[in-house]
C-alpha cells in the first residue's frame, strides 16, 4: 500500500504527514487558547512520548511491562533535582535541556534494572517488571531525601538565564518546549523502527527461537530496546517535572504504569501511530472524563476488556481496516450498518450508563437527594420507573445491537472477500 | 523464645494464606499458560461474598458457599471472555485479566462501598488457639485456648511472666491451607480427573483425541483455581481487613511467590510462600538498623554517617521491599526459580 505514495527521490507521503504533524503541534495552542486546553495539550505531548516509548516494548518487542512508570518517574525525580540544583546555581545547563537529564536518568535506571528484567520474555517478563515496579515504589516511601516522602519534591522552572526572553514561566512557553521535544522524540522513535535493531526487535517478538538460530542473542536485543525505551520514558518524565513543577511518589506507582499499558493498547500497539491516539485519549480521560463521572474507571476497564476481546489491534487497527475498505470504494456499502451499530450501541451505553450512575449515586452521595442528572435527563435513583426505563433501554439496545452486528458481520465478510478478489485481479493484471 | 515461636507461626500462617492464593495461580498457569492477573481480585470477591453470605446464612455455610460462587464466576469469565482471547496468544490473555482486575475493583466499590466492611470471624475463632506462658521460674508452658488472667500476672514482683496468645483464626487458616494442600495433591495425582487434567496440560491434542473435552477441563481448572482464591478470601478477609485495597496488597506478592518458586511448580510455590511469609513477618518485628549494628560492633561513625537515612533504616522499615528484593536476587542467581524446571 505504501508503494503507491512513494515518489523518487523524495517520499512525498512521509514529508506531508510529518509536516502536518509539526503544523498541528505549532497551531494547536492558537486554536485551543484557554488555559485548560493549553495545559491539556502540554500533557498530551508528554503522554505521547511516554506511550510511544512504552510501545517500543509492547508493540515492537512483544514485552508486556507493568513497570514503565518507574523510568518516567525516576526521570522526573532526577530532572526535578537537577532543576533545584540549577536554581541554587550549582548546575550550568539551561532549563530547556533538563528533560535530557531525565532521559539520561531513565536510561541509567533501564541499564541497571533492565539487566534483570529482560533476562526473560513473555509472561515472566511481565511479572518481573511488576515486581521491580513495586520495589521502586516501596523504596520511594523509604528514602524521603530523594523522593520527598508524601509531599514530593517541588521546584520552580523559572531558573537560570532567560534565553531570548524565554523564561518558561507562562504555560504556552512550556507547551512549545514540550512540543519541540515531542516532535523530535516521535521522529527519533519512528527512525528507530527502521534501524536494523528495530527490525531485529520485531523478529524477537515474532519468532525468538529463529532469531537465536540466526545467531542473535534475543536477550541482548530486548535489553538494548529496553534501554532506549527507558531513555525516551525519562525524557517524558523530565518534561512532566517541568510542566507540573512537582513530583510525588505516585509517578512511579502501579497506577501510572497501568495507565500507560491501558492506553497504549487502546490506541493500538500494532501501528506506530496507535500510541499517539492512546496518549491523547489518556489525557482526555484523566482530565475530562474523570470530571464528568465518578464511574470512569469502570467504563475504562469495560472498554479495555471489550477491546482486547474484539479488536486486539486497538483503535489504530480499526481505522486502518476501514481505510482499506474506503480505498477500495466499499465504504458506501457498509455505512448503513455502521449507523445501525452506532445507534444501538448508544442505546446500550445510555441504558447501562444510567444504571451505573444511579448505583454510584446511591453508594456515594445519596445525601444530596435521589435525583441524578444523566445525559441531561433527571433520574430518580430510588424510583422504580427510572430503573425500569433504564433497563428497558439497555435490553432493547442489546437486542437490536445483536441484530445489527449480525448484519454487519455478514457485510464485512463479503466486502473483505471482494477486496481479496480485487487484489488478486490487480496482481494478475500487472 | 516465645517471640520466636509465635512469630514463626504467624509467618507460617501468612505464608500458607499466600500459598492458598498462589496454588490456584500456579495451577491455572501451568495448565493453561495464562497468568491470571485478576487472581487477587477473585480473592477480594471471595472476601466480600463471604461477608454478605455470612450475614445471611452464617460464617460456616458461607465458608463453603462463597468459594463456590467465586469459582462459578471464574468459570463464567473463562467461558465468556478468556476463551475468546486464547487464540491471540498469552499477552492478550494477560491483558484481559488485567482489564478484569480494574472492572472488579470498581464493581466491588460500587456494590460494597469504598471503605472497609466489618467482616469478623465467628465466636469460636475469635479467641486464642493456645497461649505460651513464659515463666521465669517454671519455664515455657503451653495452654490450649486463652490463658486465665491470673496465670499471666506474677504474684511475686521478682517473677517475670509473659503470655503470648496465638489467634485461633491464624490456626484455622493454617489448618485449611494444609487440608487444601493435601487434597489438591491427592486430587491431582491419585484420581482419574487429576490424571485427565495432567494429560490435558502436557498433551492437549491427545487428550482431546481420547474423547476428553479439553476446553471444559480448562474451564473447570480456572473455576477451581479462582474458587481456591475465593476460599482464601473468606479466611483472609475475616482475619485481616475486607477492603477494596486488599487485592492490591496481596496481588503483587503472589506474583513474586510464583516467580520465586518457579513458574508452574506447585511445590515451589509452597516453599516460596512459606519462605516469604516467614521472612516478612520476622522483618516487621525486628527494629534493628545498620546504625545499631555498628554501635554493637563498637565502630565509630562520623556525625554525617549517623544522620544518613540509609544507615538509619531499620529492618522493619525495609520489610515491604524484601519480597521484591528476594525476587531480584533469585532472578540473578537462579533464574528458573527455587524448584522450577523450565528456563525461559
């Protein structure tokens, strides 16, 4: 497919995509100018680097890590200590290079801890990373000089000499620093996938036995990839330290590691751009969804479960599959099914959501009265009618969804068969 | 002396509780290759269902019914979700159980609230199983049940009497775990169904060709494994606290147990659980740091050294990280685990 857009001597498609990405990073704070959105955009940049570095392990190396926050978190701590040293005049580097300090720290810890964790692959690897993560988190409560105990370590990013009037005081300035780092890191990580090491990493994921037979050490390949992932994770951590100006022990905690895993997977681990989508979703979920409903972790868990079961390639794979359909001009045949699926799924979400919200309301703030507002409709959490109504909507939704799904599966299968035939026909025509 | 015995028994009972959990985990892992990330969540569900059922039918029937419910839920999860993911490989299997752990945590908070519930053991188990009396003149004595208060107070000021009771819940926990260990071992090695399970483990195609429904065997094993976690939950929940955080506190430790013991080795899991239980219990009770050690040895430390937080750390402060430290050491010096057979 990529061959279509390949013009010599330049790969135009790639130039276009990367320029658009740079433009997006540049213009985003002009479009979304409010304080909240600039803060969110900055967090998205950080999350993009973190999720992509995580995907270097999960998607490209097949290494399921439960402890990625260790490297981002320790990077944050080192960058914060460096910032404080800088403020005290003991360190002669500009603030804009502090994320690199975090990166080097993340890499250092990856060299140290990765030596133990990458000795295994697959399930044992996952458990060991979790053990290491618990180890670091437990240590964070023990060594309060370095980790700052409960209060964490804080600093002030307006330090040192301003460079061309940039002090990094205003949020927009820090956003552009993050955007620059994001662009460079994304480009570097994409470049990594094209290197021989990146390719070997894919081979180690797919067929480790064969790689060993060719004469490579799978352990070594995993270790090197782990170190590089640790470096980028550390950069993300360092940027986080500059952005928030405070680092607490939770940045190395299991919750953070779990979030990286969850959203990288949701975005799509099989495609390079998947984790970027995941990172954007992560920030939206953490900032907006958690404001909207108290049950957001439940919804997140359920979405994740269904995603693993029915679309293990994440959102990115769904997009790519439909792009393929669109490319062959078949999207017109199936859009009615999508409409049906969408409407019935909405009914399920509305019914189930109303019930979940009512239960949460009864459980948490029944003191505030019995009325819950859900999607603009006032519901009486103790009334039979609202429960029956929600249940009715849910059951109808499930029934109709199943009908729509069957129709969709039929059509989808037909279209895929047609596309296969078309590809064969083109091959023979050449 | 009595401190040593009681701590040892406490450690053993904690270790045996860990074994109740890790045995189910190991069983599922060695059978299906699935690392059940939500195992500790089933432990938590067991505790909560035991609490609810205990309020309705009493503790003893709940002790039987709650594990059955949890096992049923586990089997249902295997049937509806895990089996769909099985063809994708081990990493998605692990991910699906990871997602389940989130959902279970939220659901538990939804149904039973975010604070701890009051789940107490029945009257019989509330007292002491036995009491050790250390009398400075008569020596060490053991009395079943709680000791009468007059036995623990010395009539004479020159005499020193220390009573150390051992809680009955702990003894009960040990009893159940040992019973479970024996019956599990008998079931796996001495019965027909155990042989079918072992066959399905090593040669799934052959077992299927001989007419055994291997997917159903897997479902039963998953149900049984989670049921064991539920049993541990009822006992653990009534002995310790039943709260939404209970899954997280025990979850990572049982993974350590499984790796340290050797992936898929039941005897290794037993050894590792008892070892970790005992180490952790003793470490919590020891208030000894490098500083006191240096003082005992008669070393002179500089003032800066004495103020160093690493030097001041006591063993009890280090206790939470010991299992993980143990894990790292095992991986460096014996990567296949204590009693593991496979490397990789």
